[in-house]
């Protein structure tokens, strides 16, 4: 066979050759809608690539981006790797100190910033050392003098000089950092090959999420987080219409865009999707939607969410699991032929599992006794290997025990695996509750609590206990105007779990603290718990 390198340039070329008339639509910061075709996208991307090269970007150089989801960010996703550079999107929800640390650690050479995000950039620019700052004009005000204008440099690029980087599929193309909930953020490099294979695997209808040219896809997941789950690459590969929401991620703006652009597939973390469900439920007839699939991932998906979308709106919610380290999607919960014959209840039981590994991803799990049997019951830490799994962290010799001696990635997630390979994540190893020598899954408790009609969000943490060593403690956010007592919640859980699983204590709070990408921040809850406890003790 030919020695054909799997590179980002080949995705761009295919998009231009096959899908030139398909559209890319963006909601811009001034709320106007920008539309152009794949043909425009390809032409501008090539011009940008040439312009960046002229400004001094060479193979292996990193270009940071500080941008929302929009067409120019998509252009950067392609232009930078197409000249052998590495695109490095920065998570704009991190603190200025973390952003400075990350830019310095990555040794980024240029940065491309949304004009509306300049106030954030100004907060850390004195801490970093970049040779160029390029600004995307988005407002009436002119761009500050020492910065370059994205549109002006792009216009000056000559498409004919475009010389795509195709010589090494193993070269780095994309960089991202873990969100650093424990310790400093760690750098991760995706290669041209890993991105391409990951895109192929996620596209499969039978085991991935099944996107095709017929789809109109709106990724809610930000392009600054783990390559927006690879959507910008997978959608372009098959010529799907792409819709970008810009900075407007509230349920109302998203639903309006779903309606006006006839979006068929979207994807985001459960906390954002729950807001969309509540908005829909508040006036079910208001929106005429074409949505067929919602991809959920990033944290465990509550059963009521999958059930409500299916039964009330006829929308399939696919539960996926992943981590930044694996590009980032690793599994998806789809119906097998066996499950299609099962009852609706059993199908929902399946849908809340994390599902089956994507092609090329190998799984195993182990506990103190060794590798766990695939019996759907025994728990162990999940380990992975495959062509889109990291082999090491960037500039990190000591990866604090993240890899096994034979080179598999230790995920830190505690899972069971069924005999046919279906993964069910029980907890992160650091969140598992060990009570009286038995494991309790905080995710299972949270899922069940969020089934209660008056509960909006629930997060369960382990707290110290003199008799049992640890007990589960539940933080509850109620739905607007609703109340429920701790006793009612205990009774609600009583027939779902063994008695020792049921939390004795519940605390009602206004909001669960969340990470920069909307996951429950259990470390913050533990701090709240400890602070309260120590003030009680000292009081
Ligand atoms: P961070 O570790 O910084 O939160 P990631 O976004 O890479 O960054 O998070 C990966 C982790 O998120 C996984 O290891 C897992 O614990 C959790 N996770 C992701 N998807 C799911 C899911 N569907 N169900 C349960 N946990 C999930």
C-alpha cells in the first residue's frame, strides 16, 4: 500500500474538493450571523497559513489561541497544522495566572486573540513572552497599535504559495492542557495521525456518534477544551454543515440557533444540556427543532436527561466518556442488537453507562487483586492504550504514576466492564467513598438523586466518619420554587440502594461549584465542607 500520511491537510483538501458548497455558520460576538461556504473556508485557511509562515511560524512552532467557537477559530484549527505548526487553544475560563503558566510552559510563539477577549489577555500579557499578538477584529474600536489585525494579515496571504505539511503524520498538530484540578495543568500533544484516526472512530454510526454530510452540527463544547471533542475535524471530514455559537452558550441563545439553522446534532456537558431541557420544558411548543442527537460527555449523564429527551422530544441522547489524554472521546453508549430486544427500562440502564470503547482503543481494568474479570460487577481502575492515547505528557518526565510499566495509560477512573466490553464508570478514584470497607459510588447516588422531580443538581462527596471511616454526604440544588426534606430524599433512595449506601446528611445550596468546563468541582465542595466543620469545631 502507499505510504500515505494521515494529516490535517488531507482533511482540508477533501473538504474543498467534495463539499465546497456546504456552509459554516457562526454567531459573532455582536450577535450577527456570519455564513460562508467550505470553499471560502478552505481559501481563507490557505491564505492564513501562508500569512503565518511569512510572519515566521515554522514547523514545530506553537500558536496559542484565545477565542470562542467561530469560523476564524476553525480556520486556525487547520491553517496552523497545515504549515507544520501546533495550534494551542487556551481555556479562557482559567485564571490569568494559570494562563500565563500554560503559555510559558508551552513556549507559545504567537497568540491569536478575539478582540472581545483582549481584557482577559491584558491581565496576563506582562507575564508572558510572545513574538506576535494577532487580534480578530470584532468591535467598532480599532485594534491596539502594537497588535496585528487577523483579517489584514490573512488578506495579504497568497493562496498560491500554500504548501501543505504532509510529510509526517506523527508530528504534533494540536496542544491542550488538562484543567489542573489536581496540581499544575499538564500539557498534551495530539499528532496529525491521532486526530485523524480519532475523527474516523467518532464518526462511525455503529460505535461512535454517527455524523454524516446530511447533518447540521453545533458543538456547544468549547473549541478551547480538548479540541471540542474533535468535532471541527470529524465534521469537516464528512462535510457536515457546522454551526458555531460564539460566546452565547445560554439555553435560550442555543435553542434559537438550533431552530434557525435546523441543527440536527449537538454536544455538550450534562450541566449545559440540563439547562436546555429546562428551557424547553418551560414552553415545550415554542421551538420547532430538527435535533436528532445530543452527544453528552465530560461527566456522568443522569438517566432522567436521556429519558426526558427521548420521551418528550424524540431526541436521542448518546452518552460518551473520555478524557483530554485520549483526544478526548473514548467510548459511547449505543444500542447493540442484543439490547434492541430489551425492555425500555433496560435500554435506559444501558444508556447511562459509558458504553463501548471506540475502535482501536483497548481497555482493561485492575484492582489490588490484579486484572478484573469482565463480569459487570468487579470494580477496578480503567487502563487504556491505542493510537489516540497519550504516551507521555509534554515536558514531564515524572508523570506521577500515570502509566503502567507496560505502557498503558492509567485513567484514574474506577469502572466495571461487562463480558461484551461495556464500560460503566463508578467514580474517579479520588472521589470513591469507602465506607466500612465497602465501596460506594458517588456517581450512582448523584444520578439517582437527580431523578427526584424537585432536585436540579446533586453532588456527593466522602466525609470522614469515626465509625465507618467515610460516609457519603450530599449537596443538593433544588429546582426553582421546590422544596424537599432530607428524610424525603433518604426515602426516595431507599429502594434503589443497599442501606449503607444512603447518605444520612444532605445540605441544600444555591449552586454546585463547577470547573471551567462545567463539571462538578468536588474539591471545592470538600473545602466548603471542611471550612464549615472547622468553624463549627472552633465555635
Ligand atoms: P479533567 O481531568 O481536567 O476534568 P477531562 O475533561 O479530560 O479533564 O476529564 C476527564 C475525566 O472526566 C474522566 O477521567 C472522567 O473522570 C470524567 N468523565 C468524562 N466523561 C465522563 C462520563 N461520561 N461519565 C463519567 N465521568 C466522565
